[in-house]
C-alpha cells in the first residue's frame, strides 16, 4: 500500500536528511517539512485512491487559506457541485424522455 500521509506523530525523518540544524519541535519547521513531503510526493494519479487523495489535499490546503483565496476555493467547489447537479438533472431528464417514448 502506498504511503500518502505524514509519517506519524514522531519526528519527521527530513530533519536528519534535508533540514539538518532546524528544531524538529518548532511548529514552523514541522510545517515546512510537511510541505516538502507534499511537494515531493509522486505516485500514480490515475487511480481512484490518488484522486481522493488529491481532493483531500485540496481540502486541507483550502482550509489553511484565508481571505480571498478561501472564498475563491469555496466558489470553485460550489461551481463543481452545481455542474454535477446540472449534468445529473440533464441525464435523468433525457433518460425519462427516452423511457417514455
């Protein structure tokens, strides 16, 4: 199974490899290590698990945002949901029309 998350509650191994000299208990250094983990993560993007992981990454990053960027992500998600609803309504209407004829 692929590893798609933070290694756990212990110290990140990056502090022994890439971030030598930084305090592993500093919240900003931990956030930077997590950022590096996300940036270097590569895996298959064509699977359902990867798609769900990508949506989870988008949700987590939009929760960290504030102000105008947060509202832009809310608008984007709302437009996607409205598009899915309109497409489903169109499919149901066409199926009902086809079944009635």
